[in-house]
C-alpha cells in the first residue's frame, strides 16, 4: 500500500483534510502532530509544519524518513505575483526557488547554493494528476515558478523584485524546503497553493480575509487529486 504525505504550514491548511477524513490517529514527533489515516488503498499522513522554511524542512524530513512516504503533496495558500492570479486561484508549482538566499558577494547567482540547484523541479507524474483533476472540475490551474523565503511579502516593491529576479508567479514561505528535502531524498513531490493575497501593500488584510476559504480550496483540490490517482 502506497503512503502519501500531505503537508501544510498552518493548522487552517490541514484542518479541512482532517474534517474530510474524520477518523485518524495522532503521532507526535519533533514538535509536530502527524495524523495517520487511510483513503482508498492509500496510507495518508497529514501534518502542518508551522510557518517557514526550517519548520517545513523538518516536517518533510520526518514524513520521508520516519513515515517512509512514497510521495509528498503540499497544500496551502500563497501570495499571487502574476497579474493573472486572483484570490482563490490555484497554482501548481513547476519549480521552487529560495528568493532569500544571497551569497552573490562570491559571484553566485541570487538564490543559488553551491552543489544545489537554483530551481528544484516538481514531479511530472504528480503534476499530470493535478492537471487532470483540474480539467475534470473546470479549474484553470496556473502552472509556474513559486518563490519561497522566510518573510510575509506585503510590499509592492519587494513583490516586483521577486518577479524580476526569479520569474516567479507566487510567493510563500515553505515550498522550496519541501522541494529541496524531497528531491535530495528522491521522493516525488508537488506543491499546490490557493491564492490568499497579492503580496502587495494590502496583503495582510487580504490574507486574514481569505485564508480559511483559500486553504479549503487547496485542500479540496488535494482530495480531487487523490481521487484521480490510480
Ligand atoms: N497570520 C499568520 C502568519 C501568516 S504567514 C499568523 O499570524 O500566525 C503567511 C503564510 O501563508 C505562510 O505559511 C506562507 O507560506 C503563506 N503566504 C500567503 N501569502 C503570502 C505572502 N504574501 N508572502 C509570503 N507568504 C505567504
């Protein structure tokens, strides 16, 4: 039986999944609760990491090494950078980068760490499943680069800087951790995010207003992906 890990950053992002599965068991490791259940012929492990790249890296490592997940799916909300993304839209990451890595003083490109990759690509099979699930529901899925860093972006200038330097469509605080950990451990992964704000000067107000709804949209989309899996 395959084991699928589903990670969110915040409680609000995984609660809709726990509400859907209803019955689950809780295992506590490393300051996180991991909720285990089954769906169809899958073992499902669900956890929220807490906000930021370090927390997400820990949760993803535990998913992979303790629960031996066969794949990892991230669900949550993000700030939209592309002008065609509005609140509630769903983005599927093509690749992830860390916009807050800067060792350019040594001549390295922004976001690049030696012996690592600037952009870490998501799994094409999982992305196909996401695209099929979207098509069936008539959801227009945005496919593009997501930039991660340890700041909530609520500033038009900083937003433009991330677009210019990384060609990203959305910004959030965990995706690149999931990407780096999963790819180094050879675990297929994908990142799904519903837009909660536009990372501009009103982002905090928009985030508070739309977090619950966008988190639910993303979680519902994850369920539709599980239904699409063979
Ligand atoms: N209101 C929360 C903090 C939210 S931080 C509190 O007080 O505890 C924002 C979270 O949503 C992060 O997990 C991040 O991944 C995502 N996110 C949504 N919009 C974002 C934006 N504009 N910039 C960065 N992260 C964003």
